[in-house]
C-alpha cells in the first residue's frame, strides 16, 4: 500500500504541472494556423491527386456525444447536413476478422511446431475453452492442459514460460495466416472504401499499431487491390515519424523536459502496479478481469498514429472518425477527443465499449456506411 500511495502522490503533483515544451507549442500553433489559412503550404502529402475535390465545406465542427445514436439516412438529410470529415480505419478486427477464421487453426499449428501431438483443438473444444476463459488465451491453455495433463518435459515452476512460448508460436502462425490469401477481408469493406472515395472523403488505414505489427498489417491492406490502395493513405511507423506530431511532440531528435520524463516514469510505475493487482485479484477470485493495463508507451503510440492520420487527411481531429476494432484504439481516440465507432469482431463480440460513439457489427446495410457517418447526430 505504501507503493500505491507514493504513486498516487506523484501523479497528483504531476497533474497540476503546467510545463509545456516549446516544441509542443510550436506544433499546436502550426495546427491552428493551418486551419485558419487553407492556402498555406502543407508539409504533408496532399490528397488533391488522390481524392476528387468535390467536398462540401459547411464550416461546422463535429460535436461528439457518446450518448447519441446514428440517425437514419432517409428523411434526415435536411436536419443533419453532410459533414466535412475523414475516416481512419484500424486493420485488426476492422479490415479482417482473423480470430473468426484463423485463431483456432493457429493454436493447432503452434502445438505441432512444439511437438505437442496430444493437443488438437476441434471447434467444440475451442468454443468451450473460449467461453470458460472469457477469451483469456493464457487461461485457455491452462484450462486445457489441466484437463488433459501437462507435458512431462514441463516442470511445475516453468508452466508460465511454457504458456508464453505457445502463445508466441500461435501469434507467428496467425500472422502467417493474415498475410496469406486465405484470410478474407470483412464483407462490405471494399464497398465502404469505394463510397468514401466517391464522396471525396479522405480514408486513412492505420498500420502503425495493432497486434499483428506494421509489416503484417500492410500485407492485409494489399488485399484491397492496387486500384483501391491508390485511393487511400496508409499510415505506418515511418509516416508517423515524418508527421509534425512525430517530429515535434514525440521528440524525434528533441530532448524532452524533466517534468515530462518524470510523468512518463510515474505512468509506467502505476501501469505495472495495476497489472500486478489485477492478476492477484483474478487469481484469488478465479475470474477473468478486463482492466485497461496497457502500457503508457502503447497508448502514446496509438495517439501518435491517430494525430498523424488526421494530419495526412488534412482535417481537424474532431472531424476524423476512427473505426476501431480494439479497446486500445477506443482509449486513444477518447484521449484526444476523436469520434470513434467500434466494429465488433469474433474477438470483441461480447465486449462493452462505453466510451465509443457507436458500436457496429459490420459494413453496409443496417450497419456502418459512409452516409451514416456523414449524417450522424454527434
């Protein structure tokens, strides 16, 4: 408890710090200048050669209201005129639903590579483990090997390392599946991209963060085909670093202030402590807990990608819609005030997203469309 009190005290003292680096001031001053003067030069690649210039600028800001729902696109156009916006798409869970088609098979590939001939998850076994573990893959493996018996080569004190090794092999197999032709795009996503282009809406695909990593995510984007790829902008690690936010705020080549470094270290300590407490509670109660213990570096990386995406789209953050497939993406959007719509996948089918503006099950029809985004009541 002494550690907790110390962390809270440090965070409270840092919360009221007003020290802002000159580089951050320069960045936000530049952003404000850009918004006031549309004729000034931009350091970012222009969309003029990619998106048709048939935008309708209404000069209205997008006000976010997490308690509002989508309006019907019919009969409301006069009340809710189309908004000047951009769309940012995550890859995992949005462009593809890898867990629906490849996760169980990836576990079996991992078992084979590790020589675990006795382990093979059929669809009923996988579904049962998924339900009993509430989707916690570590617990799925523990439940399974408690049931059939642990490999004799694994001592009791090395079970945790064994589980970690299996999950790493599973991730490798799932990445290979994602990059292959066997992983299909989600139904309706291609029409969604076409509709955005036809209506002159910049569309950004974010590959800079996600479980699969930048390289695998880019291979997934290639499934859209060269013609559609020419209509979008891909923002990965390099694009984030080249953005103004990456250069001036993330401190690429610029040393950050002492206060900022202290705040970062404090957040690390608190995040690590939250993770430890969550694991202890889950172990005592034999429950699976869903607590946001993502590292500060991870959330900072997501925020950087979102801000870079808005820059490349040449739109204010509040005019950009993030289509997210993960809790971490929602958290990043919430931090910077970016509207967010969650696209459910087989992995997040039972998850709750209270801070999202809306939750959808797919693209097209009664689910997510460009028309609904443009006429939303937010």
